[in-house]
């Protein structure tokens, strides 16, 4: 008595992009050459581009840096402040 082959039905939904990517890589690892890979992928309904699935979400936008508040100190004013505090070029060079 010959056993009848089991009836296999295809899944009702397409696999997720990550599953397709893993399948393409698994088939590529077993293929003998590029022609063999192309044929196997075609049989399975896969595309070589499936090996790199697109990201599920977009990268978050980087918020803009706020403008600095206040004003910078002019060099002349900074020099005067340092001189008033006792710092001179000669002291800084010997320190």
C-alpha cells in the first residue's frame, strides 16, 4: 500500500522582512555557485535584495541645538579680567 503524500498548504501571510533576510542568507550558504543561488531563490520566491531588510522605523531626528544665550567676552575684556586677577603672560609662561 502506497501512502498518499500529505497535503501541504502554503502559509496565508508573507514572512516578515527579517525572516526573508535569514532565509536568503541560509540559501546563500548552501548554494554551490551564483547560478545555483539564483535558481534556489527563484524557486522559493525570494529576492537577493531581501537579504538586507529595510529598517522598520526611521531614525529619530536630532533636535536643533539652542542658540547660546548671552554674549561672548571680547579678548580685550578677558585680558583685563585676567590682569586684574593677577595673571600675566609672564606668570602663565613660568607656571
